[in-house]
């Protein structure tokens, strides 16, 4: 009896926590569809009326579509570069007999604890010398570089779990290192790569520090930086900015939903293979 009560209490607690996590989403939706004067009179209250004028105003006074396109470009390019370089680096550190590869991997892991804000000044000075300030290429390189330590460490750890017999069988069949990587290691590492892609995309999409400092024109700003500048304009209003924030989470939620099934299938296949 006590066990059943404990199970019910645990489920109630989980449902309560799940409901609590939906409070920010409710705030976003409720604020974005409230008239501006209604929000100004009672910011924390329930909406007294519903309107879509905030979305119309968002597209009218801001470059929302341009900012969105910039975010997609920066996120996609940074994630692709980081994953491609991480795959090659993790492959070399894991399967090639390189002197000091173990120490190098630990040093790479240690880079994860360095806050990005410590790198802003030297990066700005160097990128100004290279004429990469307010440049897509410069910011993409920064994002990819910041994501690389975690990506290399994660993939190297995952690659080490792949059975050597599978790789040896491919080599016996005449496959070279790159063919083994592309046809054996990468397909078996889909769960790790999918997880890494989502984590990197989350980081780049939500970043504000690098975007505000290195992308200084409205034409090049990504979505989060653009909404931040929009929030400082007197003509915008909080509900308009919140409408932009609400729209900004849709692409990243769609990315998570698109990769979730792949991640679950890959993790299940990996656990089955490991169990065998």
C-alpha cells in the first residue's frame, strides 16, 4: 500500500514539475496576444482581450525576417563546421596511434571550462586586424571554435565504445581510414552526432554575447541580438518583443522534434549492440 502511495506521489510531483516548466511558455503566449495598454496596466494579470496586432507591429518596425535568416545561416554553418571538424579530430585521437593523444584529449576537455567572455577581447583585437568584424564568416568561426572542445571530447568518448571487431572487418574488406569513418563509424555514431547537433544549434541560436559584439549592423544581426536592440526602442513595447521571442523558439523546437526520433532509435540500437 505504501509503495503504491509513493508511486502516486512521485507521479503527482512529476506532473507538478512539468506544469511548472510550462509557466514561461504561458507567459510568452499570453503577453504576445495582449494589447499593449492591457499589458501596461497589469503586466502579471490575465489578458482582458486578445489581439494579433503585436505580430503585425513586430514585422512592421523590425527586420524580423532578416534576423531570422541570419540566425538560420549562422546556426547551420557553425553546427556543420563544428561537427565535421570534431568527427575528423575524434577519429584521429581515437584510432590513430598519435603520441600524447590521451593528454591532448584531456587538454581539449579542459578548454570547456573557459568562459567565452574571457576570449572576447583577444578575439576582437585579432578579428579587427583580419577585417572580420561584422562578418558572417568571423562569427561562424568563433561559434564553431567554441563548440569544438565539447564536440571532440563527446565524439571521442563515443567512438571508443564502437567494437574494434566491426572496424577490423571493414579493414579486412579493403576499406581505408576515411571509408571506415564514413561508412562504419559515422552511421554507428548517429545518436551522438544528432545530440551534438542539437546542443550546438541551441548554443548558437540563443547566444547573445558574441552576436552583439561581433555583428554590429542591423543587416547582419541574428534573431536574439535583433530582438535585444528592438527591446531598447521606445516604439516597440514589451508585448511586441515577446511576440518575437515566441516566434524565435519555434525553429529550435522543430529541430528538437525532428531529431528526437533519430536520437531515440540510435540510442536504442547502440544499447542493443552493446548488450550483444
